[in-house]
């Protein structure tokens, strides 16, 4: 399998984990753990895992000029991004989170054009439009909302901040993935993320009845730390070595489809013709957004 195909597979796997995470994380908040305490658990657990993994890899020296970019990646990718999403998920619903975060590729395309001078082709524009249309059809007309959402409008605003923050992360991290290994970057990102998140989530973290947790809560937390945090960031970092930030962002359109599939397999929902149409629109949008333009051949 060629590197680009592996990168596309990694981005798909990350989206699958994120899609499942909408339901699993929502079920833990706020009764078992608060959103900010949950993020502290995520970044501290991920930091420990990445530093342990790093013991088996050669240490890399980071250039002084890159430290600001590394801290910016930690802030936008593991502090603002995570806190806004989990707080929004606590206030709103998994379905609302799925539809609102589909704004990410649109924001990312605009930001990439400004900061990375990336050209927005008509094919990418059409792909983004189809993907957004499919996501809106799937969310607005197909899936029911959940009752445990105390402030949906505020939660949706936090999702928008989350989407913009993650877009900035993808832009800042692009220059680093070409210079350093994924493990080196993850070690540094989550170390700084832990230090920044510590005063934010410490109180909620300490309020958790850690000794009294049942097995279900433990494995769900482990999924969020290992799957949603460690594996997804590794997959996305690997994918960024071959794909542009806007292409990575387009994979967010897979999340509503994968989240619905997870609900169907769990017996919580059923497949309808409307959802099939939405899935076709979403996958077509992702295909067009990730398709490489053929190089023009000069006429002799």
C-alpha cells in the first residue's frame, strides 16, 4: 500500500474513533466526571503513555525557533480544542456536536488559504459543499436528540470555537511533522497541554470517586484516553505527512455516518433511506475533497 493510501486509512480510523467518542464521552459527563476534569484525565494519561513510548525511540533535539509553534499546537490542539468540545458535549448533544463540527473543513480551507497560501480548487469546494449537505441531512432529519442537554445553544457555540481551534492546530502542526517524529511531537504537545490544563481541570478531577468507579466507567475512560486521545492524534500526525490540512479536515464529514453506524450496531437506532442518501453525499464529498488533481501535460 502506498504512503498516501495509508495516510487516508489513518485519517479514516481517526474519524471512526471520534465518531464513537461522541456517545461514550457524553455518557460520562457530568455525573461521573466534569468536562474540564475529563480533559485533564485525557492529557495526563496521554502524556504518560507518549513519554513511556518515547523511551523506545531515539531522542530528538528541538530547535529553539520551533518551541513557540509547539506550545501553540498544545494550546489549540489539546487545551482550547478539547475543553470547548467536551464542555459543549456536556451542555448539548452528540448529534448537535456532529453537525456543528462539520464547519471545521470550511474554516480550515479559509485559514489554509490565508496562512499556508493553499489554493481552493473548484473540486474541493464542491466536495465540501456535498459533505456539509449530507451531514445536515443526516443530523437535522435523521437522528433524534437526547434529553440530557441543559444549554444546547451555548454548547453549539462552544463546538464552533472547538472547530476553529482544531483548524489552527492543523495549520501550526503541518510545519513540524516534516521535521520531527510523531512520538517526539506528541510527547511535547501533551506535556505542555498537561501543564496548561492542570489549573483548569484540577478541582473537577479531584471530585471524581475514583475508588468507587465501576468497570463500565473505567473502560469508557480508557477508550477516551487511549483511543480518542493517543491513537487519533498519532493517526492524524501520520496522515499530515502525506495530506494537506484541508484534506485531513474533510474527514470530519465521516463522523456523523460512523456515529450513526455505532448507534445502529448497539441497537440504539435503525437505518433509513434518508440516512443512506446522506451517507452517499458525505462519502462523495470526502472523495472529491481528498482527490489529487492530475498534473497538466504540456502539448508538444
